[in-house]
C-alpha cells in the first residue's frame, strides 16, 4: 500500500448564540478561562421536500484576556462567531465511570452585537500564548471536581 499523506486539519468556524451566561474561572496560576455554551443549527430539506432546522449544542473554551471580555460583554442569547479547533477530553467521574466530552478551543471570538468592545485582533497573540502547551502540569486522575466546567 502506498504511503497516505493525510493532512492534519482540525479547524472550526461556527456562528452561534449563547445558551446561558458565560462561566468565567481562573486556573491556579491566575489565567482566566471562560466557557461559552453554544447553540447552532443547520437547515435541510426532509424527504417530503420541507425545510427543517436541526439544532446542535457545543461548548467552547476561551482563554486569557478574551475570556474576561466574553464574561463582561456576552450574555445568554448573544450571537457570536467562534474560530478554533475541536478537542475531546476524557475523565473518570465520582462514580468511577469513564466520561468524554467534546469542545471547541477558541483562537478567536467575534462579538456580533453592537456594543463598546475592543477588537479581537489586539488580543489574539496574548490569548494563544497562555493556552497550556503540554499536559505535564495537568492532573492525570481527573474527577468531576477537577473539570473546569
């Protein structure tokens, strides 16, 4: 079999609305981290030719100064565009059950409501620099209490 050159593409751009207010927390080192709970949909035609909407839900994680801006400026129902990548995490809960969840780790968050806010581009480099780059400082036996949200 020939060598397969599979590109490594993991990129998401999503327009959505927040399903609840932003949850802002801080890591032990003081880095802000925010959770955005997102709802988004897609339109399609069913077998009868009628248009249907299919809703989906996913969480997004925002780091650093942009996390604090999200907590300050966004609220339940706010429209946003998030750019980032998909990440799946596993952990063992209090009842010793294996759990898995999927989230978007954001590179950018665009606020779509008219409001006084600072443009995203000023915070891109600061935000991406403070994202943990390795797992060596993470607790390997994670419980429900250790999961940030």
